[in-house]
């Protein structure tokens, strides 16, 4: 038994397919929006770490260096200098973490530009 579709059946099928296509596009747009929100949040965290945490650590290291220069005892100065070096290492590690948090800018594949 062969069944043929009339114009109304074809119109209903096309309408259903169009709605399914729109639903798929909407789902992709929502995923894209969520991904952008995550990237923005990561960028905000990275900026906050750079502006506040690294600045505070840098200020601490400078204060420690000043204190080391004011002390009379070499062993105290040396201990303080060790803390300065540790603080500098922490700054490097935080900067590396900030760099990893920052979203990379995708290349424009259509133009061939980097």
C-alpha cells in the first residue's frame, strides 16, 4: 500500500522541520551565551587578581626590602630578603594563573589573519 502526501501534509512537515531547526539554533545560542558568560567571569577574576592581589604582594615585597635595609643584624636582613624572594615567586605564580584565566582571542578563520 503506497501512501502519498498532499500539499497540506508537506506544509505541516516543512513547518515542523522549521520549528525543529529553530529549536536547535536557540539551544546553540544559549550554549554560546553561557560560554561567553564563563569567559567574562574568568576575565573578571583575572583582572581582580592582577589589580588587587599582585599589587598587594608587590607592595609587601617593597615594604620588606625597606625593612631589610633598616635592620642592623645581617641574619635578620637575610631572613627578610628570603621572604622578599618568596613573595616575588608568589607574584610570578599568580601572574601565570592570571594568564591562564584570561580567555584567548580566537583567530578569524575566514580572513586568514592571525
